[in-house]
């Protein structure tokens, strides 16, 4: 750190006036009293020549090396102003500096930033027990909701009424930096389901009607399981496809029987239900 007398000499040599507060600010801490060593009278040279002389004197003065504190990340990118920069301001040539080596990994990340996965689904929780997921931006139509209610009734799932569907969109906010798109999307879905548990959702099974590439990568439903949510899972045609395809309805009949058995078995395990 430059001593105060030497700093005042630098400022005076550059022709800058050192200002001192004349009045104390309200509630300000009092300035500690100390005795400064008065600098010698400046020689009658122009400010530029005097500054050069001070810089040369500072360069010749030996300094005791000491361990410097670790600079912060912000300070690493800022090179402190030294004698070379002062000479450049006065018309002199600054010493040549070796530019820092470029980091290929950081350059590649700056050129090609990661892009977040984009997907939207409509979700509801039947009796607080079964998650119903419908990929897509649009809310389910009345005809599709009626078809879903009929399918559950045919399966022997005695739900009093279908719960309202609510949308979930990822990413939650556009433009945020992304490092691991798939992992961050999975954490987002997990956080949503975990937050819904505080509203009374206790998911036991997942029914996914329809297909979406990005959502499929996140949920990875396979072999009757959803590893992300740690739930038994089923994925089949969308409600729009089931509404117009008799073949799709017939292929779903065996699954309806399995749904009814799973619902009944779960109800028997719950106290007060059966």
C-alpha cells in the first residue's frame, strides 16, 4: 500500500489537488488523529518531469516482499494501474506485458452456452394419490376430461370427481444461465412435486397420457417405473388419440383392470379406507 505522504506527492506531481473534508458528516465516525510527515517542497520542475522522477525513485527503492492476500475473482480480471500506465498517460511507452493464456474451455462455453430444455404439461392428482400428466400447452378439453373420467370409472377407480389440472412449464424463467439442462429440468420437476406434497398430494402412481420428447427424457418412464419420482408409472396414448381411435381404446382395456387392482390394493393399505 502506498504511504499517505508518497500518495500526496504523486497527486501533486500530476497536478491534482488533494481535497480534505472541511465539515464532519452527521453521525460520522470521527477521523483518527495522527501526525503525517510533511513532504519536502516540490522542486521547480514541470509536473510531468516531477512525476517521472518519483516513478524512477519508487522503482529503485528496494521493497521487502510479503505475502499478498488472495485476490477476489473480480480483482483477477482488473490489472492495477502501475508505473507503466502512468508513463503511458504522459506519452511514454509502457512496458510490454505478456497476455494471459486463453482458456479453451471457457472460450467454448462463452461461444456456445447450454440451452435449457423446454416442455409443458398439465398435471392433477387424483384423490391426492395418482398423478395424472398430460403433455402440452393447452388445458384438456371437456370431451377429453369426460373420456378420462369414464376410463377411471371403467377401471373401478371410485374417484368422486376429477381434480382441476394446472400447468407446469420449464424453464420457469427464460434467459437464465444453464449449465446442465437435463439435470436442472429433473430437479425442477422434483421440486414441483415435493412442493405439492405440502398441499396434500401423496403420489403413489403416475399415469402419463401422451408423449413429448423433452418430457420423456426427464421422466424416463420405462418398465412400469418412473425413476425420477420413484413411482410405478404407465405411459400410453394421449386423450385426444383415445377419443378418436377405437383400436387404442381396445388396447387399453387390460390396463384398466390393472389400474383397478392397484387402486383397491392401495385403499386397503390406508387406514379408514377399503
